């Protein structure tokens, strides 16, 4: 269930992002950031690896422009949820990897909690509405 | 300060961003190559799947920026580049704007100092002036002591009422006797104004009691005379031979009245109470010479106070019909309005004029910009083809005009800095509080405000027009298409400018005519080669010997080399001194309150001879007209005509209400002479009736101002005069040494500065209009080169072409003139109160202005018309 929600969020967010800045006024502000934080807190990664990973776990359901991640990454760097450091890529090349900060972890926890609450509410309504 | 750090480290972020994107693409390409793609294919695929690298990078960078600010900055940068690309154009615009904004800032700094700044007292909005008046406002007058005392006890609208009048006295007992200006006030000065002494105490009600002599001194006087000694409290100083105890020092910023910045002391009305006179001033209900200021109680409006005072005045008029019939009403107005008086009209007229000048300047610049839009058509079309929307283009063009506005504003401020002192010198003392004006921070804010406003005013229409570009046709025609509406716009701007120019020029023309009439008006005496000065003869020393002193003094004065004749006078023309007196005609007795009145002047012998006032009938006063002789008087022609039309006034006996110190009230006086009318003020609409009394028959009246007719330069006599007075009494400092020409010129200061400023602004407006008209005609000729070429090729006469251009200009001029004349007729009446001897709708002024504006305008159009006529058809047709 959770992964389905994430996939849905991911899709809407990316599409919205392509339409300029509208995404944050949309239904799920902060969804892309949440997914990035979740993925990166599993392992620090560079941009390409992050994009690949997001694609893989959504089982290629999403056909996205990889570049769309970058504005979001910059925003998160600016807010202080992420930081960068030098690391190695899968091919052992030196690359700049993104890593979740303490602030980022805290933010992720809060967001997950509130999203879960929201979906619990929505699910409950959807389940019980016609009874 | 995080944002600040980010601002400075963002270039590092940009680098890292580019690096990350590069790594991303490399890694992806390597993966793809592993799957068997060639390097070239792999790189292309990587890029395709990544998206638009440049756009994504830009989007990501924006995270670190302030988008609005930075796009404004980039607009500004672009605007600066545009300005530098057209230096000639930019210079012209900046110069035109600098003139407009500089003039506005200068005038506004004066308006601000004079009209907008609150009075320097606590809660000044609660301060009002209360005037006595007849049934109508315009008869408003000063107040008598007994009336003031009644007001003070009966009125409930005020926390305090304060009465005051000017005074001056000689400080003696110091190294050199010093002439000091001061004020006699009722005890409420400190609580009414809300300004406390910096040292000591304010007056208390006891200080008004007869015999009390206490004094508050100014900060400057304290510093200069007592070196700021704090033990000055309780010390006594001798003023006019009387000892006064210093009870306090007022702070340095204290100025009361605001129009008298040089006052050195304030004392209570006790000095007016115990003159060992038959009737002290404080008991004389018919002597009106006090100004009354009140502090309204919180929540009481001016209108409520006005109502209450009217009721009180009416009640007093019933109670004291003999003295108060003429003052049966009162009115209350805000203190600021009363300090300003008529000046505010004049200042607002000047401010309006200078704003119109700026409007004309904006019109010119708008026209220049409209012409430039044509040159930049292609550039703008290209920008919209590349995706700029209309708002973006308007914003860019507005940024350019705002930048021009700001550049003009900065130059204007510099101009204002340079001009303000000169304008202040021109204004002199003729406008209260003007001396405080200066280009300070709020004024710079004002200048910035009007700069931006002008930027919008002259930029918006060209920007909107430019952004309406029809893309396809413009690019197809290579940028030579034209927007037909431009000409219509440009022409209306010119028509508007001509109209406004006419209004300003008519205003200036009226003021100039009025001023010329004022200077040419007959004064009734010969003002050149007259020296005037004054000194006090204090009661303490001269109460009984004043007449003898004057007699001796004038004898010795007349004997000085260079002196042709000399006399003494109280209420000399061209000073602001004036007194009115009512008189009784025993042959036609009237109730006391309705007696006629006239201006009063009292003089020594030889006065008419010295001023060269013609003696029309009868005789002048002589030395034998003393206390023992029959009491006499002289009247002017206006008096004879007004009160005794068709009769011989010589020998008539009247009783002017002037006490001569003898018991039994004012004596009956015989009219022994009639003299010509004398103009008392520089600006005076009519010659009122006047009575002259001999000073020798009013020995208790003080003091005479000396007036000397010289055969040499009057000012060269100053040292001799000072020596003479000081040889007679070293405690008599001579003050106010002025020539009559100087006094006359001071009186005309206000009309003069209004005339010069409005004249300058009208000239500027006319110049800008003519330049604008020239620009529009020249532009129109250059745009119509091909058309004119065709006409000429088809056989048109060069004269016809010239006439065609002149005709176009004439149409614009005539429409503008017609509108301008109509607007002048409507608006000139605001000048009414500042005009003398000329009607606001004077047809001569209107005609002269219209003809000269039209002729100058045609002259400006003549040059382009010659150029049009000299177009070579071959060349004109080939260039297109």
C-alpha cells in the first residue's frame, strides 16, 4: 500500500513540476522531497544513482526526465535537509553525493507521520463511505 | 544572516550544480555504452532522458536567487546599456528632467518648511488664533486687553488663551547699550505653547500684577550676554530704564512668535498695566493691538471654539456698545493657517506652476521616447518573437524610463542644492518660516518619488505603444513599418504642452504686469535719498523731556553735512507700522461705536517737506504748535473727499481719540492743512483717509522714527547719525538704519519673488514646449521624406511643401492656444489676491501671450519646414 501511494505521489509531483512551480500549490506539497529523503537516507547517492533508484523502485512505472530532480535537490540543499560530499559512483568514479542531514531526517519523520495520518483518514472515508 | 552567506557562496553552488549534472550525464552515458551503444549515441540518449540541461540548470540556480530582485537588476543592467548606447538622447532627457525635478524639489522644500511642518510647539494642531472682527471676516482686527480678559474668563473651549504684542527695548548697564526685540505676553505663554523653560520657571498669574517686572530670556541672549551662566536666575537687567528680574531661560529651539526668530525676551503684560497714564493700555477697550492664541481643550473643534467666541463677542458688543460695536464678532482659525495668511495661496500657485513645468518636461520626454520606439521596433519585435510576453516588454521599457527618471532626479537634486539658497535669498523675510527650508532627507525622498513618478508618466505610453507591435509585419518589412497612432499621440502631447505653457505664461504675464504697476504706482512722496532709523526714548528717563529732546535732536540732525532736511514720524510709510484712530465730529455727532476712523500718523515739523509730500491747502505744523497752542491736525486728500465731500475742510474742528496726557479726554483739533495721499504699504489697493497729528502736542507718545533727506548717498550718513545720537545720550542705540528704497523693496519682496519664480517657470515651460514642437515637426518631416519626395517629383512647389509643414504646426498651436486660453480664464482667478492694478482676465496680457507663444511656435516649426522644402526628390526616393 505504501509503495503505491509513493508511486502515485511521485508521478503527480514530477508532472506538476514540469508545469513550472505549480506543484507546491497542488495536492501533495513536499512529496518529491519526501521520496528523495527516504531514498537517500537508505544510502547517500549522486544524482544519476538517485534517479535510477527512484525509477527502479517504482518499477519503471514512471518515465521521468531525470533532470527534474535537480531543482528539488538544490532547494533541499538550501533548506539544509541535504548536504553534499565527495564519494564514489558505482563505476568507482569520484562524484558528488547527496546525504541526508539531521534536519533532513527529522523532516522526513514528520512528513511521513502526517502523510500516513492523512491517508489513513482518506482510506477510512473511502472504505466506510458507502456502508 | 544565512541568506547573506548564501548570496556570496552561490557561485560555488552553481559550480557544484554544473559538476553534478556533468557527472550524471557521464555516468549515464557509460551505462548506455555498456549496453552496446556508441559513445555518440549514448551521449545523445543521456541528454534526451535528462531533459533540457540549460533550462534545468537555470531552474536549479534560481533556487539560490531572489528572482524578482534579480530580474529587476538584469532589467536595470540592460537599461543602463541602452542609456549608454544613446548618450545624446540620454543627456537630453536627463537635462530636461533635472530642470523639472530640481525646480520642483526647490519649491517643495520651501512649501514643506512653510506650510507642511507643524509649528514648533507641543501638539500644535490644538493651537488656534482668535481674532476680533466685525460681522464679516475681512474686517478682522487685533484685540484689546479688556476684551482679552473677558474672553479669558468666559471662554470654555480653551485650556489657555494667550495674548501678546511685539515690543522692543534698550538694554543698558552693559558695555554698549543694546537694542532688543521682545514680546509682551499674558502669563499663559508656557502652558499655551507647551514649551517649558530650559532653566527656571514660566510666568505665573501673579506676574501679571501691576508693578511686577519679570522676564524670560532667549537661549541666544543667555549665551551671548551671560555666557550661559546658570546663576543668571534672579539677576536683574535694565531694559528701557526699568529693572526686570530674570526668572527663566527658554530653550534654543523656542521661537515665539514663529515669525519673530530674533526675539530676546518675553515679559508679562504688567508693563502695559502701570504706565502712570490716565488710562493704562490694559484698561483701554478701544485700543486693539493684541494677537490672541488659544490652546483648544482636547476634543474641542475649531468650529466649536469659533461658535463660542462669536457668542462671547456679541455679548461684549451689547455690554460695551461704545467700544465694541465694530468688533461685534470673532473668529477662530488654526494657528498655522493664521501664520501663513495669504502666503499659502502664493506658494501653492508657485508649486502648481513648477509641477506643470515638470508635466511639460515629461511630455517632451514621452515624445522623444515615442520617436525612439520607432527606431527600436525591430528589436522589440525580435524580443517578442523570442518569447517575451507583452508584460515583460513593458516592464523592460519602463525600467529604462525609470532609470532615466532616477538619473534626472539625481541631477535635479544637485540642481536643487545649488538653487535653494538663491531662491531663499530672493524670498527674504517675505514668507514666514521659509528660512528653515533646505534640501534634506525627506526632500530627497520627495525628489526620488517624483523622479519615479515622472519615469512612469513619460514611460508608460511609449512602452504600451511599443509592446503592441505587430510581429509579422514588422519583421517582414525590415523594421520600417510605422505605428499610425504615434502621430496622433505625439500631436496631443504637443497640444497639451502648448495649453499648459499658455496657462503658465498668462500667470507670469499677469504677475509681471502687476509688479510693474506696483513699482510705477505713485507713492505720494519721493522715496530716493531718504535715510530712516530709530531709537527709543524710554519713559524712565524722558517721560517729561521728550519734546525738548526731539527739538534739540532734530536741530542738530538738520545741521549735519549732507542733510537737506530731517523729521520724525510714528508710522512711517513702507514699514509695517500702522495705527487707526476714530474721531468725533461735533457738528454731526454719532453714537460712540459708529464713529468714522482714519489712519493715524504723528509727526514732527518738516515731515511733509522731507518726504516731499505736497501740501495742497492750508499750512504745515510749526514749532509753535506746542501744548500751549491750540490743538491742530492735518488730513490727507482722501480724508477730505471721504468725510467732507464738496466742503472746505480747513477750519473744521474734530476730536480724534488721541489722549495728550491732559485731563479731560482727547482735545478738539482744528484742521489746518490738507496734504496729498501717501501710499503706506508697497502693496496697497486704495489710499485710505489719514490724520496727521503734531508729535509736540502728544508728548506722552513714543517714539519717533527719524527720516532724513540727504544730498549724498543716504547710507554714508549712518556713522554721523550714530555719533550724534550717542553724543546726546550714550544709552540710546540707533537701530533699523535703512534707506527708503530698501524699505520699499522689502515691501515688494513677496510679489517680486512670485513674479520671478513664475516668470522663470513660464519661460522654462515655453522653452520646453517650443523644443518639443520642433522635435515633433522635425520627426514628422524625416518620417515623411519619401512622401515629400514623391510630391516634389510630381511637381509640387517647394513653397507648398513648406506651407504644408507650417500648417500642421499652426493647427497644433492653435488648438493648444485655444485650450490654454480657456484654462487660463478659468484658473487665473486664483491669482486675484496677489494681483494689483490688473484684472486676472486682462485681455492685453492674454493677447500678448497668445501671439508670442504662437509666433515662437511657428518659428520652431520653420526650421523643419525649410528642411522639408529642400528635400532632394531623387535622394529621398532612392534611400527607401
